[in-house]
C-alpha cells in the first residue's frame, strides 16, 4: 500500500468538488462531521474542505473508523455493474447475438432508461447500441473467415440482408463485403488503481492501451483505425487478456517488463521514439533532450516530445519515464498526478521495496467491462 500514492490535497479537493470520474479508485473522501467515506463522484452534497480527509484505499478509511456511504457504495469495485444489472449483462454474454427490445427489459423489471444511462456513462453508448455493436463485431469476424454475407447476417440476429448491410455500414463505415479484408480491432475497458483504461487489440497484438479520460483518446482510436484499415467493435481476445494479467502484476509490484505483443502503427519518427522508450530501464528516467539524442534528432526536441506524447501504449511503452531537463514532471496525457505515482511505484520496486497500489479489501486489482471507445 502506497501512503504516498495520493495526489496533492488541492487536486483531490477540486476532483471531489467537481465529481471528476477520472479519480475513481484513486482516492476516497471521508467526512469528519458524518463519519462516512465516499467515492469522488458521490452525488451527495459536498462538505466543506476543512471537514474532509482523503484515503488511498477502502481499508485505510475503514481502519480510521469511517463507514461506507449508502449512496455511492465505495465497497463495490469502481465501474463494476450494479447488482440490479448483473443478470442482464450475464444474459447478453451468454447469447450475444440476441436482439433485445425495451419490452424484454421491462419483463425483467428493469427500466430501459435506467439501463441506457448506465451504458452511456460506462460504455459511451446505449444498451441497444452496445448489443448491436457486439452482434456486428461477431459477424465481421465470421465474414473474415469466409462465411457467406447472408449467412453471417442471419447467424447474428438480422432478418434481412439489407438491414444487416445498413447496420454494418453505420457502425463500421463500410459494407460487409468490403470488410473481408479489414482487420477487426476489439476494445475493452479495464479497471486499474489509477482509473479505467481502454485496451484495443487485433489478432496480431495489442494496438492501444490508454486511460479512459485521456483527451486525445478518440482521436488516437480513429487514427489507429485509419492506419490499420480496420473496423472496431467491443470484444476481447488473447492479447487483451494478457495485458490485463500483466497490468495486475505491474501494479502489484511483481512485473517490470511487459511481454504482450504490440501491433505498432505510427510514423518513422514515432516508431523510433517508442522503441527508445522501451529501452529506458525500469525505475529510471531520461530527459526529452536525451530521448531526442537517442533517436538521432538532437535538433528536433519538440518533434520528438510530440512523438512521445502520441504513444498509444500507456505504461507498456513507458513515456512516463521521460522528464524535463531539470527533472520536473511535464507533459503526460494521463495527467501529471498519474505520472508521479507511476514513477514512485517503479522506484520503490527497483529498490526491492515493492508496494502494491491497492483499490480495496480483497478485490481483484483489475475487473473488466466491455466497451466500444
């Protein structure tokens, strides 16, 4: 457990006052006047800053005598489906080709608008959009293996070829026939101690891993889709399963080098910069000037720094190990507070003093919900 893993107090005050969801799992807010601790996004009225203290884990808050809030339920892992939704999600996963209607939800005593709000908040799309994307993604995989277009449509819940083609075109931007030569990029949302991450992978390897609140995430995904001539859909594969395991071990202080295969798509300069990032020893840093020298572009520090910032493999390709000439922490798309915690974590492990970054009592470090970014 890292007592030093908390961001600065002023930063946490701003985060809980604005209900900043990017700090989910990073800290918990405890209110001295009520004896209750909450998530940063708790909808309850915000207390005065002088009445608040912060904890990195549920365990610390409980040990200090605070009880969990009944509204935001901080004992439940951040991002996990609420109990009322678990059975529905299990049904979708058992039969991902099923077509769902609002009447089906009401039969299960679930209000459609409530489901839609949860999926919009956690997956960026409505429930119906999510299951439709799941069906189409599975159909694309079948088409790429040579299945007849009509058969692929019927197999995945479409009653007409024209309806299948139109739904496919709206989601993937091309017709099913053209997609035979396309790669399929599957995207999944992973939960980590530093907030949710989005992982994307093709059959060849991991293509992207980024914090879900990164401002340029959508741009990076669209750029990746264009460079690889690929379609995107919610889903999972062996590379995503591997990066989930490796991230769990990394945050637990058990892993220093990622082994997941990478499918790298970038300019010559970007690829050269990212290759040098992989050579920075665990627990150490270099400057942007040194990175430019290693790339062979001494006079183009700004261009090299930009290539560093475009790195699509957060943590795995360690752009967080590049610092300013005076050692200051600058330029990190995931937020400087995350860069600070990552470097502190790696330095403690390098000193053979590994301390896991925790998110709660007995919880698995990383739990997964599927999402189309």
